[in-house]
C-alpha cells in the first residue's frame, strides 16, 4: 500500500510563517534604509554641527559664492522672536565659520569683487546688522572683535541717540574705530514703496545719508531697504541719491557679476545651528522678497 504524507493545519501554519519571515529578510537585505529628517539626531544650539557635504553652487566665469548674513538683535533678555538671536548662539555661529575655514570680509570688499571681478578669498562671508539696536554694540561687537571679524551696520538715523535700546553716535564712532562699516537704512524705517516722492528722496535717502556723513565724517555708499520693501521706483531713487549698492531680503548665497548692485541678496539668520549651516549653503531657505 502506498504511503501518503499528510500535513496538519498546524504544519501548514508553521510553514507559511517561515516562508513569510524568509521573504521579509530578503527584502530587508536588498532595500536601503529610508532616510528621513526625523531620523537625524538634532544638535543642541550650543554644539557645532558636522560640516556640510553639499557644496555651494560651483563658481563659473559669471557667478560666485558669498553668503551675506542678516542680523538684528543679539540679546539674552528680549523675548525670543524671528529677529532675536542669543549671544551664545551668535558666538557659536562665528566660531563655526572660523572652524570651517570661512573668511569674513567687509561689504566693501564684496562690492569691489562684484563690480570689478576682484578675486575673493575662498568661502567668503559678509556680516550685516540692521536697525541700530544697542545690543549689537553691547553683545555682537565683543564677539566680532574676539574673532577679528568685520561687519557693516545699517542705521536708521532718526533713532540714533534716542532713549531705549538704540546706539548713540559715540557708539557708532567706536564701531568705525574697530574697523566696522556703516551704511544707511533710511531715516524713519518706513515702507519706501508707499511714501511720497519728496519724503523718499529728501528725508529717507538724501537726509539719512547726509546726517551719517556729517556725524561720522565718512562717505556713506551702501544702503539696506527697510523691511526689504522695494520697487523699481525705490531702486531708482536709491541710485539717484548716490548709493553704490543696496542689500535686500532676497535669500540666496550665490551672486553673479551681472547682478544689479542695488539688489544684493542676503540670508536671514536664526537661532538654529542646523538652519544656519543650511542657509549658508543655500538649502531650505525661507521664502524671500
């Protein structure tokens, strides 16, 4: 009599489970682990991140890489906000630039390179400060001196020497003595697109330029649009009133020699070191205008 091999229900279940495990193992071995941002360990703000592996846009005969960083408050006492950076974070950012072989250059050197194609050092960075906040003098200046970095400060002249958290003329003179540069940021920091032509020319542009030159004894060549607000009319007015270059809130670390020097891009800087590295390298930039 012929013997027959019979499988019980339990045998079938065990065989099916074993087959499933083998299939899953094969898939796991040949499929790379998915990468998600959530899988990356988030660095604390006080830590220096690993240097980025994504290079800036490669230089060509027409373009060059030079992030221009935009700062406002450097403060440990103001409530946290989009334009407030803690002093230790700012120090960490400057230290990161040093440790990663960036060269902080004056804005005037950037402008010269833009207009004459003068060679810049490798990995150049420009530091800019807006609004004449007193904490820039109290907190940012000592750190800039610590690293021997130069920056440009854009000043709305109506708020110099006023009560509260703004710099005085003597403080601005000390900035100059330390090798910093000064630019204009209008008089009263309005939306330049909507004010009358006479106010735009006489007060916000000519007026602010004139008082800075008279009080500080220097030539004012550079301008920052208040709030980044600009239009063709405003850009033309800035040119008409003798400014050589103006910075915007268009976020991009790359420039070309064909750029309009009155529409220079900058990069917003916040408290996140991860974002700081990303922004310098042109990654994950905020929407700009």
